[in-house]
C-alpha cells in the first residue's frame, strides 16, 4: 500500500496521509459489463468509505468520460452490503461517450467496480480509489 500526502485545508497543519490507494486499469471492447481485476476485500465487522475517480478514453477517436464516486460499504458478521446510495458526479464527458457506464457491487465480501463500454469500440479505463476503514 502506498502512502500519499495530500493537502487538506480543514486540518490545522494542512496535510494528511492517505494510507490506502487502490488503482486499477482495464480495457473493454464491447457493451457488456467487465469487472476491474482487483476487487477490494472488506474486513469483517468494518465499514469502508471510498472516493473513486474513473477516467475512460476511446483511443482512436479521443472521446473521454470522467466520473467521481463517493460511498461506503460495510461488512457486518460476514454479510457485505453497500451503505445507502453512491454519490456520482460526472466531471467531464464527450457527447459520443454518454453510453459508457460504471457500476459498484458488493460480491463475496468485496467491493467490485464494473465498466460497460460500447459495442465495437476499444475503451481504456483507469480507476483510482482512496479507502478509509473503521473496524467495530
């Protein structure tokens, strides 16, 4: 796990260390859901909040789409569920990328991110997630 120092204006010293940084990349060539390869396991009796930024580009045309997601997932006595609704913000999108989507699921104690591209188009996806975990 990498440690990253970021500026946080809410802190007196102004900086904080983020200890869990999770990056993933995939390529889609069709319009079906494709899971990113490294789902994040949720510890038993814990909650994890996350912020994920997803960037996608169709290499031959240069069309792009960028999203940011905020949410939480919990594992209570071995049962993993999403907490409420994930907040999604579309940061940038080209008109020909409006059909591309992503979806978060909880499967087998893991937070999984899936991407849905476009039929007949090769799209490269990059996701970076920051996690904060609290065990109870």
